[in-house]
C-alpha cells in the first residue's frame, strides 16, 4: 500500500486544551479521512489497519500518544473512526501537536497533520488560560501552580491557598493553607478573635492543633467527645497512652527539662511510676512488681501534717492518731509452731538506751539493733549483705517479752510455794507444848 495517501476531512477534539476542563469532556477524538492511491483515486472498499500517533513536533520529536492498531472500513475511500483514551495532559495550553498516520506496513505518511483548536475546545482554553498570567503547569497527569498565591472568593490572597476571606484583614469565614513565614496547614475561623488551626510551624519546628476564642481565650484542642489514642489506634478511654515497651509512656518535666513525673513499662511487662524533685532526683518509686519506696519525707494517711514516718489519722483531725498497724498472725498461715525458751535470759541481755538522732538531732529512746541482733536476731532487719543490722522490729520483741513475763511468773509462783511451806513449818514448831513431861522445866 505504498501508494495510499490520506486526506483529512475533519478532526474534532473532544478534549479541552485547558486542563481544568478535562473532567468535563470525554478523552476521545473523532477523526474522518479519505484513502486514495497515488493517482488520487479512492482505494477499494475494504478494512485497513491504521496507527495514529500524536507528536510534539512536525518531524522527529517525542511521541506523546499512540492509538495502537485501529481497523477502519472504507466506502469510496472514506472512513470515520474514534481515537480513544487520549490523556488530557497531551493537550496543554500554547503547545503544538501533530498527528502521524501509518497504514499497514507502509512507512508513516509525511508530512504530519497539525492538530488545530476546534471552536468548542478553544472556548474552554480561553476561559481557563491567560497569556498575561501563565502560572498553571502540567507534568503528566499532574497540574500545579509553582508561584504566587491562590484565592477562592478572595481577590488578594496573601497565603498559598485562601478560601473565603483572607487572613488579612481576617474578616469573615476563611480557610488558609500555608504562608510566607514558614507556617503551613489549615486555619478555619470566623474572624481574628475566633478561629482554629492545624498547622506546622517551621520556625518553632512544631505541629499544633489550637483554637482561639474571644470568650475563653486560647487553648489547645485535641479532641472533643471522642477518645484520644497515643501509640494506639483503638483508644478505650478519654486518653489512652500505649507504651512501646522500652521507654517512658507518660512524662511531665519542669521548665528546665528535669523529669518530675513519669510512668514507664518495665522489661518484664510491669509498671513503674516515678515522682522526682526539681533536680530530677526520684523521691517516690511505685512498682507493680518489685520493691517500691518513698524518700521524700513523712507520710500521712488522713493527716496533712504527719509528724512521723507514717501517721494514720482517722475520720477527722479531732480523732485519735495511730502510728502502727495490725499484723496478720493466724495459725492458718503458719507451720512448725514451737514455744519460745529462755526468753527471760534473752530479755535480761537487752539494754534500753536514750540517744539523739544524727540527722535532725531529735532525742529518742530505744534499743541498739546490733545488740538486739546478737540476742534475738528475728527482731532485727539486716542490710542486703545479711550481716549489718539496720533496724529493730519492736513488734517482734513482744513474743519474747510475753514469754519472759511468764517465766518470771513461774519463778514467782515457785518462790511463793516454797515460802508458804516455810511459813507452815514455822507455825508447826510454834504450836508445840513447852514441856513434853519427861524433863523438868528448868532443864529446858
């Protein structure tokens, strides 16, 4: 078919040259033509395989789109076909486009046909494109504006995108995205006294969700009427912070960065809560599993001014104050129960003393832990090394004192019995007659 020639009768582009109109029109182009031989006579009526290609230059250039093989049927050389699925970005404002046609195995026909604007498409192009402000760019299927600000309902936008009234003078409803001082995000509001924002501030390197109200002032608004999750997408309470298993899950710090309060997960899956002073020194440690401690001072339960390490005050400030507690001691939790022996001897070895505490200088009375440990080690608290005595559990001295009293009573009862026997013997002797009748009275 080397002698076949193509005559273009009509080309109707149903694609707007303006990208903004692309969504309103189908991506098809109607093409009508006539195939003739070298003498200009119509080719025989039949079907022919034709490939259409759109280029950005009359020769060579870049192929922007191709139809693939399209089958056309001629009648007196005439045919009509639809070129389908032409990407809208093929037709951009002020760009030249040329149609190449190849029939069967023949080389592509020359010259290429220049595609010109049809009236309908030109109207769409004119409505969306201005020679004095060519700010819309297109790459592939993306359209963008590389410079300037965009206003919708605002003729003088001072931010990247303003919908409604501009933030300056900030009157009326508005949405604004981005500005020229390193901030980006969305601001929605009524005026400069009532608005909210979700923004990123490059100057302070922070992300914020905030709200400003003329009635209540400024505040951070995170969520309302819903649960908030940190580290979890399924929060079960108003604020649900899920640990990552290796660091603090919640922390409060002072103005200088010292850790005042923090909650963390231990390696074993337990919980630790730390309360620290202004220098970051831990004064309270509460553990779900393991030892806990309090070193910040005296502890009051029901008392706001404790005067001892632990002060328990009941009901009101006028009720009695207790500095002790009961100890579980049921037989149900004990075995190998044996009586104490030699308690009196042990108690007699204890020595009560008076003394002054080195820290605070408070005068007090008590026992020396080392001396008690040498006699009744069960009543002494030892350091981790198991050797150095550090405290006396005075409550544990009670069983030894009870048994010592009982030993004293037993000794006392025995002495009473012996004394009674002596008394009875003396009375017997006193009650004997002065003369047994065998000796004269003077011989006695």
